[in-house]
């Protein structure tokens, strides 16, 4: 006995299932790609803003506005960068104030700082022949001040 059947009819349901699975897989990959792109943009956009602000700061422009409202490491980095820019703005203002336009003010500030430092050193007992921090002997004083 020979039974003849049309193969396409027998595999019709299987072919239909195969198309559904392939279509679902492609759709899933497209959705995953779009979601990963959106999530990556949430990370790269703030980092890009920080890079632009860093380049501007390197060129001496400390007025960059860091508009990053991220959390986690990126938010922490943005907060630190905001604080750094504020410090740089303050230092630039001080340099401008003490610049060549006001040599008398700069000289007066330096003299006052050296006087305060000398008084602090003497009152703190840091003189030649004394011991500093219970481990270092002071042999001589070479300079005074914050950078000495």
C-alpha cells in the first residue's frame, strides 16, 4: 500500500510556527537594540557634556554649566566637576584681583601671609633644633609659607 500526501499540507503548521518564531526573534532583537541604544544614550550624553566642559576648562573657560542630573558614578563625577569648576573660578578671580593691575595689594597680602605663617611656626614650636611630629628633627628653616 502506498499513501501519497502533499508535503506542504503536512508541514503547513510547522512552517507557520517557524515563521512566527523567526518573526518574534527578529522583533525581539530590534526592540533590544532600541532599548540598549536609549540606555546607552542616558550614559553617554552626560559624559559628553562633561568632556565638553573639561575641554573648555582646559582652555581657561571655567563658566561651563554642568547640566547633568544623573545618579550613580556619573552624578558623582558631575558633582565633583561642578565643585572643581567653582574652585577654578574662585582662583581665577583671585589671580585677576592680585594680578599686575594691583601690585601693592598682592605685596600686602604676601607680607601678611608670611607674617601669619612665621607666627604660626613660632607658636607651633617648629624651630631649628625641635622635633616635628615626633619623628623628624628640624635642622634649619629654609622658607616660610604655604608652598615652602
